[in-house]
C-alpha cells in the first residue's frame, strides 16, 4: 500500500484511536492525544488531555469539572506546563531536541479537555525522529497517549502505553528535483508494467501504417502519412487520460476501482476488435480519446497510492503524468519503425495486424471476465 492510501489509512486509524480513547476515558481509563508536525528542524504540535488528568498531575482533586475546574487549574498552569515538558522528549538521529510547552493553555469545554502547544527545535533535520512520552504512567498504569507524527510525506500514528513509552519514526522529505525524477519514474514504470495499457496502445498503433479501403486494407502513402496518424492517436490518448487523471486525483471524478479496471479491459477489446471488424474505420483517434478517459482514472489510482508530498501535490501530479507520456512515447518510438517496415509486406494486414489483434482481443475478454466476476483465469 502506498502514499495516499497509506495516509488515508493512517488518518482512519487516528480517528478510530481517538474515538476508542474517548470511549475509554468515559469509562475511567485516562487518555491523551499528541499531534506533532515536523518541518525541517522544527516540530510543532498540540497535546490534549482530560481535565481530570490535568488536575491530578498538579495535585488538584480530579473530580473538579467544567469551567469551575478549569478556572482552578489555571492557577497552576505553569506547573502543568513544566510537568508536560518534562514528560515528552524528542531526539533527531540520537541528538536531543530542545522542547518547550509555551503559554497559554487552552480550555476545550465541549470535550472537557485542556490543550497545550508543543514547540521543539532539533539540532538537525532528522532522518529518524525518536519520541518518548511518560505522561501519567506513574500514576495511571492504564493511561494511553495516542499520537500522530506528520512529516512532508507521511503520517505515523500509534499509542504510548506504560510498557511502550518510546517510538522512532523514519522521516520522509520532499526535494523538488529528486521528487520530479521520482514521480516521473513512477509514471513511466506504471505504463510499462501495465500490460493492459500497453496492449491498448499497441492495438491502436497496429493499423497506423494502413488505411481502410473498401472491405480491406492498403498501405498508407509513405512514412509521413503513417506518422500523422500516430500523432493523432497519441495526442488524443494523452489529452484524454491527462484530463481524467487530474479530475480524479483532485477528487472531482471518482468511480469504483473494479468498474475502472473492467472499462480498461473493454477498451483493449474494442481497440483490437476495431482492427478485425472496423466499426470506427479511420477514426482510431476517437477511440483513443474515449477510452483514454478511462485509463486516466487508473493512472490517478496509481498516483494516489504513492507517498505524496503534502504541499506539492500538483508538482507530483505533473511529474507523474510526464513520466506516463515519456513511457508512452518510448513505446511508440520503439514499435512504430518495426510496424511501418513490416507493413510494406503483403502479409502484414492479415498476419501481424489481424493475428496480433485477435490475440489482444482474447486477452481482453479474459480480463473482462476476471475483473467483472472476481475470478482468476490467467
């Protein structure tokens, strides 16, 4: 599972942990929530704890509740901040970070919680951040401190307990040029490793050196005419999948994954069958555009599964799409000279285009069955 999928799962776990903690708190088990955000050498965050727990650690009666209980606690705010600062420690690659819990504390009456800000400065931007939390474990062995640590690429979640008071997380950063290369490479690898995408493109390229003539095929008049047809097909496919890639990535268009995968299989069949029994003669670019919209949805799904930068999602999208285009153009550049040379032979329409399209069509039929009914044939 990768990036957005992992981040969504992490967020879901964080919410579930929060609800679990809230429920536990309602039944007498203490809880707190620590959310940290890492930005280079700086760490910022919030630490929420129940009013009863906050009162207990500064020597007040835990039964004091509501605004009156908070008003009494405010008189001992400095002691509470000192206690919290002493119960949390951060280290960047083994080097301690200077940590502070600055004033003021905030009262959250709707939740019965006190919120403290956490600010830390590390001696270096860490590749591994260690977090140690000893809050309340000495007075409440059942206490749970639920945490999240967010860097530029990931959100890490979990819980501190009396028997597990320290965690170390690997920090992910986003560097612009390295990120562009990374996502462009991912885009290229995705289209090269996607046999369905490759066969769809190949089915569209097979008739490019030919032109429909009555009930048969004849050679196009020269390489330039064949290349014009290739440019139309590639441009239509690029425009279509780029459009839906963007719309789906930003959540404007969503379809179930199974429906998208079935649509891609159908697109492969349609492109191959059009070579055998033309229903759009001379209009391969129309098919490239229509079904390219479906392929773009699959590209978006692959991109969302990567570890995306939090503040440069648009750049990641552009780099990934660039990689898809480079991969596509590499395939065209490798295949088209061979197809054009073979098309000068009399056996090309029947043996290469016809036989190749028939194999592709049968592969697509098997994919439709597999993806539509959830069974394995290949």
